C-alpha cells in the first residue's frame, strides 16, 4: 500500500511540474523569432535510444508518441540562440511527416539542402 501511495504522489507531482509549462504558448511565443537555416540543413540522429519530439523547446513539452532513432535523417529548420534545441522535420516510411523540437546534442548537422557535393 505504501508503494502505491508513493507512486500516486510521484505521478501527481510530476503532472504539476509539467503543467507549469504552457507548451502551446511557448511554441507560439518563439514562432518566427528563432534563427532559421536558409536553406534548411540535412541532419542525422546520433547517440543511443529514442529522441522524442517536443511541441516547444522544453523538457516538459515532450510528445512520447513521436520519436526518431539513431541513423534517421531529419531536416533542420531552426535553432535556439543558445544552440540547445533544434526544430526538425522527419518523414516516416509511410510518408507522414512530423515537425518538432529536439535536443541539439542528438542531431549531427549536415550541409544545406542543394549544396554542391564536396570537391565541386
């Protein structure tokens, strides 16, 4: 019984801390204000494990249903000024595409789309 009560309290407190961040408001606030890459950059997921997309660049804004894994290719659109988060797009095998924020240290930045190959 004690363990069940502790878990309930933990769940309630974690919900309170996440509720303190209004992810939609944060996403709207930063929309159009963060530096963008023109053209967009190629990127590749690195590290280990899943990289969950976030509605806004905050740990509390994770979407646990949408993620990429190491080796997946992404398109990089924007970066926060402190370079800690990237706004990326991923096209799934079924053709659906997803855009969201991910931690920058999990993405290897590549060349801009349309850039000539090395040596040309």
